[in-house]
């Protein structure tokens, strides 16, 4: 099996970002990212915030917490 790199990436989906009915960006992505982006996600700028996959977002106070279990 060939390792997937940016040079040999073949997108499974082409996604258009549309703002005010104008296509602003079109990107090729894999199945997983397509499922995430097409599920109507909440998008939050987390620059400078230590967040990783699995954290829980509280939209009321705009904070993140980790799952304790």
C-alpha cells in the first residue's frame, strides 16, 4: 500500500464553501472530513486554546472541557 502524502492525495469529495450565495473556496477532502463538514458543525476559532478531539464544547459560556470517566 502506498503511503498517502499531499503529492499523491486523491480526494473522495469536492466541497464548496459558499458565503452569501457565492462560492468562496472549493477543496478536495476524504470521507471522514466530508462527513464532519456536511453534518452542519459548529465552527469555533480555538487559536491559543488547548483543545483536542473528544473535548466537549459548552455553547452557553463558550468553554471546552475534557471527558472525565
